[in-house]
């Protein structure tokens, strides 16, 4: 079992590790993605655009690597630059 690490956000430490990757809550995910609020995260969850781990009635955890991979599928590639 991997050693637990501490993620500090504001004044609330979170200790969660899953196979060496950190799990983030909505607020931490929004901060990691550079978003100002969690409402966009809520919309992505509702549209099933990003993977989420449901740990209970209110607990939603995210693996940052998987979320980034899921969001890459929605990237619009530039067609041509002439």
C-alpha cells in the first residue's frame, strides 16, 4: 500500500492516495485546472464528460490524470493555418 501524502488547500488538509495518484475533491480539482468556481465541474459531472469516483451521498473524488485525459477528447484540433 502506498504511503499517504498530504495535499494542503486553504486550511483543510486532505490525505488520500490511490495507487500513487492523488484524488482531489471538486474544489481542489477546480484549483488544479485554474477554474474560479466548481460550477463548471458540476456541469461536466452532469454531462458525464469527466470520470468521478462517488464515495457517498456528497463525496465526489477525481483523479487529475484521468480528468485531463477525458477533457482532451473534447479538444478541437486546428484544421489548417493558411
